[in-house]
């Protein structure tokens, strides 16, 4: 492993416990922050964005002043960028929402594979779909 010679070994059980505790606290904080960003994305994506700067957009969307954070502004900015055709912004929003492109591709592939063994004619497919 690169940089292994830079690692400082744990000197005692107490030190290991303390480092583990700090890591757990930091991990919890990171999870809460990510959950808050996901919630912000859900709020923003569920409301129409009106023209104007981000503060005006938040006001127009009915987002309370207590929820008008930088995280909320970042999510609104990403949504505006995605609406403007920026594919990277779209991918980041989808990833934040837990709907990564890889997940969508896997789901589609599984759906296609599920129908590979079914041999129906076009007429039978139309009939099943209700258009027959």
C-alpha cells in the first residue's frame, strides 16, 4: 500500500478505542450531511424553479428562511444547470438522489433479460398492452 511507511501504529487499546470513536462520530456527521443534501434535493426537485437568482428562487419556492442554506443553494444551482442541459449536473443530482446512471442501466438490462425468454408476436404484445 502506498504511504504505508507514514502510518503511525496505535500504541494502546485506549488509543485505538478513542480513534475508533472519533472515526464513528465523523462518519455519523458525514451521513447526516449527505442525508440533509438528499432531502434538499428532494425539496428542490419537487418544486418549480422560477427565474431569478437563487435567493429569489428559494423565496418563490416557499422554502423557509431557516432552510435557505448553502447546501440548498448548491442543489438549486445544480438543478438549474441540469435544466440548462449540463449533463454533469444532471448526473450529480441523480447520484445524490440515489438514482445513479449505473443503477438505471442495470435495471433496464435486467428488465430486457427478463423478457428474452418470452416469444410473443407483435400482435400478442399489442393485445397484452391493451392496444390490440
